[in-house]
């Protein structure tokens, strides 16, 4: 503890009822109570937001504690430290006098220290004949000792709140990822629904997350994201049930037809040529056609195709297919490659494929070779436009320059 007297004046503050209450609580410290000063300090740091103190104020408190010579705070050893502002400033990493006084006042207001003023407002200590300090004036650390359990409880609550925050953040990340996968899968499989609008809704919910969110912010966004996920799952489940019912109906109709003993097919024998044609058709694997996508969604994902439309606009599928022919020529795609794509994918989807290739033209070495590769995959039933469109929508922010009317 600092010895001798110090002539640094203490900035006097008006006495308030709150300060009087804290001093009365400090006077009620249980006899013989001790506590590790650095443990209390760590608890105060953890609960700084609850206490309403800044990091610089805690740096000043840290400096004050270094002037207390013992590891444990004890009323029997005295709880008053009395460093000068100059000494305190040095140990607080060179903090200026004005800032030092402001943060000392903040520590007093937070109930971590109290002032013990001398008659002349200066900090010093009286020593006895044996060199022991009999009376000191400066800053009392008694509130820290008195509130040791309270500060520990505050620190535990802050830690628990932090855990709840992280759990909420984790749940939001998982739900957000689920929604993204569901939308991509629905578009890829060509599920019925306005998936462009759902995608925009998803992006608007994500945009609600602030740069520095609180747990309440994340819980609000999580609720909306879970509702969106449930809605998507409901739409997909409804469609799956409908498809299953349709499949059962078709199977039931075939069962009736096969069970009809009066069928003319059974009464009249077929020729060998007809039998061979039926066998050839039955052995040929059926390939599902590529799903079509709304024109508005295509233009949102591929806005550059609009510049190649008639008059610089695309207002319908006919305009898009005309624009695709111009793009084909511009990118050096051979007429035969494009014609092959139209026969396999369909003219509308071939035009969409050209629009997608145009968007990524700077990353594709050979547009014609790329289109032929897509056509080959489509012929095998291994290609879908959905993932390409969704990726381009995310890349372009989900907003096209011109949409179909």
C-alpha cells in the first residue's frame, strides 16, 4: 500500500442517495470476510455490460487493485488505496488526467469503489509508531468485497446469456441452411410453386439480421425462418402426396385394363412386326422432360439476355428465344449445336441455357462445347436448369433489370 501522504486533490462529486445506500451496504460486510481480488475483478469484467462500465474504466480498476498489496481483500487489513493521479495514470497505461477522473467517477457510480475523502480532499494515510497505517483517505475497495457473490452471480448470468445467444445463432444457421437446400431442391426437381418469390422472401428474412445482433434479434429472425421452412415443407409434402395419389390412380386404371377379359387385344392376335415394336418401346428407358421455369425467374437470374431481345427488351418467351439465337451467334455456338439442344431440351429451355451461358461467358472457354456437354447430360436425364438459375439469382442479387410483363 502507498506510504506517506499524497497531495493530489480528489475530484469531489455531490453525494446522492444511491451513494449513501452503497456506503451503508459496505459497512455491513460480514466480519472476517475475505475474497480474491482478481477473481472479483474478472467477474466485474464479465459483467461490465450489466454494470454499465467501459473497458477503460476496468483498466483503471485494475490499476487501483495493484496498489492493494494483498491477493485477498480483507477488512482487517484495510481496504483503502490512495495513489496519486500521476501514479494511477502510469499503471493505467498512460491515461490522461481528465479521462482518469471520468472513469473513476464511473467506477463509483457502478458501485465498485467508494471515495473516502480527507478533510482537505486529498489522498493520504496516517501511520502509527510501528509504521502500520492507522487511517487512510482515497478509494475504498470495500464495495468489491461486499458484492463479491453478487458480481459472481452477474458473471454467471452473462455467461448463460452468451450460451443462449450462441445456441440461437447456431439454430438460425442450421435453419437458414435447410431453407436454402429445400429451395434449391424444389427448383431442381421442378416442384410446383412460385419459388422465385419464396427465394426473395428468404433473402428478405436474411437481410433482417443486423451487423451486431442481440439474442432477441436472432430469435425474431429464427422464428420467421422456421415459419418459412415449415411452409416450404408443407408445399412439398402436399405435392408429394398428390403425385403419389396420381400414381396410384394410374396404376389402378392399368390394373382394370389388364383385368378386362373382353379386351380386343386379347381376342385378336398381333403380328410379329407389331409385337417387335411394342417390345422395343417397352425396353426403351423413358426420360422425363426438363422442367420449365417462369420467365420472370429466368430474367432475374440472367438479366444480360434482355439486351439481345427485340428492341432491347424481353416481354415473352418468343422474345427470349429470338435473343438466344443472337447470343448463339455472338458466342460462336454452331447452329447444329443449338439445334441439337432445342431438340433435346425443348426450344424454351435451350434459350434459357443460352441465357445462363451468356451470364457466365467470361468463365467459359468454349460456349459451343459447353452447350453440347449440357445437351449430352440432358439426353441422359442428368441435367436440370434449376441449380444454374438459382446460382445466378444469388450471384445477381435476385433482381433482374427488366422482367416480363
